């Protein structure tokens, strides 16, 4: 019976030992090392700061945590680290601590150790902060590659490797790209006119290429002859005709485009009729094909008015007005206004009807003299003078 009792006690001891071992196995405390983020960064805003910390949960002095060393990977295309954070962490009162940022390696190493007493508390171990460097709503990923703790740390540790930070987009209503044309109205009395476009970007960010859409309402009477860049630092990439009324323009700017004249459009009016022709040209900055922080892309419009060609046929009448004398001498047109009448306009045509001189004046002086822009060759010329709103015409022959 004694032997039976000893055997029972031995079996009971083995059972107790096994149960205790299972209890220790399943009741051992676990801790998860993970990254945490604070603040919600905003794309297209000044509130683009990100704060990242390393957390392993509550630590007691009995856990014997005297040191830690963590390695974190980040994306330097989207995030720029700026410095370490020690306040409100377990590293706050520790003398030996540091956060090293590897801008080339995309790695951040943070460590701290305490020689006198173990860490304790329910705060994050250590942290670092930085800012978003992208205008895109793409996930910002951080990875905890390593988390080395004191060898005799009492808790079992696992690593939660990934942290995804999602930003929100907040665009100011005044953030826009605006095109401005130097003329609100172009009148084509002759055929060719030019239109200058300048751009304003608010707020300015360095932009390497830009697109514009150009809409010309009337293609039967107006055409774009060519486009010239006005800044030598700008390079015209292409100018395409999408359809009869729609063109697209692209140029490389290399960050030299804000608040400046950028290109000139040379326009032609043709196929003139006996009536005025009215239409418009619209130029619009195109929304970028990449991430941007602009709320609107503002167009500008110029109205195009084509006047009928002037009738250059000058009726030849006898010059019999004794109140005015008209003569051409040494490339000057000379008018003697005996009665000081009001002269409204002076025009000179060659024998083919080409207008070679024009002046809109309000002059009642006794003697008026104008110089031509070009030397007159030998030939016949018609002089038309409007005096007191009445036409006086004279045929003059020049002999060289």
C-alpha cells in the first residue's frame, strides 16, 4: 500500500509539473512592437506633418528593459524626415539616445539605453517626424524591419511590420492656374494680328511642362499662323490640331513660367466679306496629367473682329479747293491750310490702290507736314484729305 501511495504521489507530481509548464507556456506575456502615426497629413496644405513612433505597450521595471534598437524603412519619394521626437516617450529622460536618418538608404535607426535602471511606463519608445513631399493621395508606407530589445527582456516580442498612413486632400479655392491675354478684342483692319498670353500660378510650384487647349470658333475667316515662345528658357514641345476648331499646345518650362509672358499667337483674317465678322479665341490651361494642388484652371477669351477691306478706289476729281494746298516733296506730304480748317484724316494710295500712308488727325494749323515711312518711287499717287468731314482728293505725279 505504501508503494502504491508513492506511485500515486509521483504521478501527481508529474501532472502538476506538466500543468505548470503548460501554464508558463500559454500565460507568458507577449508584446507587439509596432509603428504608430499621429496627425492626419493633408495633401495641398501646410498641415502635411507626420509623426511616427515605435510602441511595445506597457513596460514595467520587472521586465528588465534597459535598451532597444529599431530599424525603420520609409519612402523618400513621398516623405522627408526632419528630426527625432523624445518628448512623451520612454526615451525622454534617458541620456543615451539617438535617431539617425539615412536619406540615401531610406532607413531610420532609433535606439536608447539606460545603464542605471530599466525603462518603465506605458509610452511609446521613441519617435521621429517629417512631412509629405507629394501632392498625390497615395498611401505612405513605413516598415519596422528590426526591433532588438534587452536580451533578458521578460516578455515575448513579435513585430507588426507595416504601417500605412493615408493623407486627405485639402485644396484652397484660390489655388489656380490662370491664363491672361493682353487684348480682349482684336480688330483686323489689315490681315495679321498678334495675341500675347501670360500665366499666373497661385501658389507657385516648380512645373516642368504645361499644356494648353486653344479653341478658335471661326475657321472660315480666321487662322493661327504660328506660335512663338517669348521666354528663351521655354521650349515649345508640340502644337497639334485636334480638330478644325481645337488645338493643343505643350511646352517645357523647367520652372520658369510664373507671372510672365509665355507665348505669342500670330493670327490672320482672310476671306473677308462686306460685313464685319465676329468670333472668339479661347485659351485654357489644361489640368495636369500628374498630381497637383490646383483647384481650377482659368481660361481667357479674346474677341476677333474682321473689318471688310477698305475700298481703295479713289475718285479722281478736279482739285479746285482754294482753301487748301496739297503737295508731296522729298518724301514729305505738305498741306497748307489757308483757312485753318479742321483736318480729320490723311491717306495716300499708290496706283494699285495700296494704302501707303495713313494718319488720323485733328489738326487746324496753318501748315502741316508729315514724313512717309518709306521712300516714294516715281509714279502716280492719290492723296485723300478729310477736311471738316468732307473728302478732298488729288492725283500727284512724282518724277525721280
